[in-house]
């Protein structure tokens, strides 16, 4: 079996994202981690189901319907992204010590064809956690004072950490709640809020259930959309990964 691997280098991926920001062009970078991969494969083990039910406040009566919708959204996001991010076998280059397992982090070409995945513009899942984008002092040089909009469950922590001052730009936020998760359970209402966003650049970290947000913002609103995931934890001062305190400490705003 041959697994899909990143085919766009780290430097080229950074260049693609930087140019999209500079040009304020409709653009989508979507990251697929282990959670998204098992959803695409429909590997509904008890551990996986318990994890997603707890994270998204799903009930026995609605989890199958919502997970079916999320899987379809993930496939659409993969195909509509200008740059897909999946984990490669170079995690140590980003200071991450996981043992790489292709079955956990990718899909085979046969699986991709079967479920309707066709986009081959594949970059690295960890791009936004490298120093080039993940260090707020470096990201500041890329956005060059352009206003941004942030969607994250950590919006209050980001505001308290004075992220706007650190990035040297105006930042507006959409309030995202964890319980109940309004990204999953109030999708139509949230989309009406997304329609109001004025900034060209939108950064978000909304988990597997929120990947559709970037696709909506690109296709409907013409935004430059960057899925930053757990980078927004670090910027919010949240140590959600053990290496945020050491090999990726440039992410952490204390």
C-alpha cells in the first residue's frame, strides 16, 4: 500500500501561504490530523467514538448523523483546499517526537480514490507550528500590519495575551464555544456570523468539526483562510502539547 505523503516542501508551503496573505486572495489551507483521518476511514472504534462524542457534546441520538455530515465536509475541504496539510515523516524537524505511523496520519491512494479525494496539493500538517508561521514575531513580518479575524475557542485567552499588540495589527474575533460546540450544533447561525467578517485574512483552530468554516469563508466570502489548529492554543498560553514548553516554546505566549 502506498500512502499519500506531502509533496510540497516546507519552504514552498510557506511561500504559498505568504503570497496568499500578501495578495489577500481567496485561499484555503486545511490541516488533517489523526482525528480527521480516522473519520475519513470511518474507523469507529469505541475509543475514537468516545473521544469525538466528548469533544463535540454528541449524544447517542445524533452522533451518527453529525459524523456523517462531518465526514462529507472533510472530503469537500480536502478537495477544495489550495494547500492540504497532512503529517509527514519529518516530525522531528518541527521538534515533535512522535513515531511516524502512515496509517494514523495519512490515507492510501486507493482509499483516497474510493472516498472521492482528488486534491494532490499536499503540504505539511506542521507548517503553522514551525517558526516561520508559528512564532508570532515571525508571523508579524508576514502579515505586515494587515487586519485579521480569528475563530477559536481560545478567543478570550488570545485577547488577554494582547495578540493584536504582538502581531502589530487589528484583530477581530468570532466567539466560539466549547460546550455546547456552536461550530457543530449551530452551523447555519455561525455561517450568518461569518458573512459579517470584514477582514480578508481569517485564522482558525476549530477541530475536525470546524474544517468547513474555512471552505465556506473561501468559497462564499472570498477570504484567505488558514487552519492554524493548536498554534492558537500556544498563542493563548495553553500548553496543549508537551513540546510547547520546550522544542516549540516559540509558540507559547505566556
